[in-house]
């Protein structure tokens, strides 16, 4: 087919994945010219075509072979981006789907706002909204990466301009977090970013067993993405507020999330505690004091992460307590002067709640 308006890249590494469902949700419900590139990651392209059934014969669907021996979606995503020729690219998980008309709605928003990037609305297929990013309530066009907390959207779901970001690629060779260096560049490069906040959603499905991103792994692998962000000279040249908005998200979502995934004291070997401390120290050094906006219970957990001598049971207890979000200790920072900071727990919780409405 001639160059489409959007090249959609869908990697698949397992023939049990419902990739035909994903592809069908794109090509059977989009009026604009789209092309889906299904990247067969370590699989025979013919086998993937068989899994697609009649969809494989469509001119707007192609299967690309790719093998790198690395259990990460970065390689196949990048292969699909390398093969793209459309005005916009879009990436998608093989387990997920798009609500009918989603891409058409994104394109209308891009045209209306002359946007380089359009962020999709996210919902679980079961119905619940996903409150990321927790933007200002009325933000639709010309989003601000700091004021609209764009760092909380970890995946570039929606549209990305090839003219502006054609050379941007996922971080290769790391098992998880490969999209974080990508989106950090995306959000903080001064691009025109719009949010299709009321249009048809990107639908996250939870019915595929063993989504690899969810599997706990050694902390050194979990945080392998961090140097790709923090050691990039470009990141160091960002304004302080921009770097802080990235780091506070890393602390809340990735650092604290890694602890919450490991609630067995036996998982916290001396080596893992050392890695946890080193990771926290690196984040705090880059955050230039942003930890002061965190709630009291968040700070208690951070203190425990920084001190390997604290028993694992206390670390786990602190992780459990900080998830009691209605508790006063989860809403108030140690310094009341930070109470109404944009990234403080009160305003952050309010913004997240508004995304659910």
C-alpha cells in the first residue's frame, strides 16, 4: 500500500497471544489509512500469519520477522519503527485493543491542534479508567510536561510524529523499562502534545497469562533503564522542575513499586538491599530535593529503602502502610510548606481522581 497516515507497530513473541484481536481492532474500525506491522519476535512469520487468519491477507497488514534473542519488546518495537513510512507512528501491545474509531479521533485531534504527539485515553477492557497522566482537568492541547505530569504516562500510546521523532527509539538490551527513556524524550523535547481525553480509548486487557512486564525480576534488571535516563547529558540540561517531575514519578511508581512487588522478606537479600539503596540514592541526587513533597508514609518507606540495616519486615510494613491512601500520613508531607505542591499527595490524588470521572 502507499504510505499510510499511521503505522501501527504490534510486536508478538508468543503465538498464544491474541494478536488477531489486536490487529482487528485497528484495521476493522479505522476510517483513515492505517497499516499494521506485526513484528514476529523470535517466531516464524508464517506462523504469525497463520495466527492472524484472514487478516494476514489484507493489504494494510504486514508481518515482519525479527530475532535478537533478547526477552524485551524494545527490539521488535524498534524494527517496526524502522520500517515505518507514515506521518505518525503508534505502538500497541499484542494483548490490547483499540476502541472503534480511536485512531480517527487521534488524527482529528492532531490536525486540530497541529500536534506532534497525541496521547490516548486509557481504560481497562473491563471498564475502569486508567488515571494516567493526572493532567490538569481541562488540558487537551499544548500540554505542559510538568504542569500536566506527563511522566506518569510511561508508554507512548497514541500518535507520534515521524517528522519530529523519527529517530527516537526504545532503549535496547534492557528487559523492562525500555519505554522510559523514549517517553522522557517525548514529553520534554518541547513538542506540541495533545490529549484525546474524551475520545475512544486504548483498551488494556488482563486476560493474557504471564504478561512479561509484570514478572518480578532482580532489581538490577528492574532498574537497568535508569542510567539511560539519568546519564544522558540531555536530561542533565533540562530545567530543575522538569527533572524533578521525572524523578518523583520514578520514586513513586518504580522504586516503591519494586518494593511492593516483593513482600516476602526472603526476597530481600543483602545484595538486593544494596541495589535498592543505590537506586534510591541515584534518584534522590537527580531529584534535587523533590522527595520533600512526598507524604509522611512515603518518606518512611524511602528512609527504609535507603538503610539496608533496617529489617526487611519493616521495609515491607512501610510499603504496605503507604498504600492506605486515605490515611492522613499518606496525604500530608513532613513539611506542611509542601502540602499544596503540584506533586504533593493532595493535589496529585485530586488530579488522579478527576481522570477517573
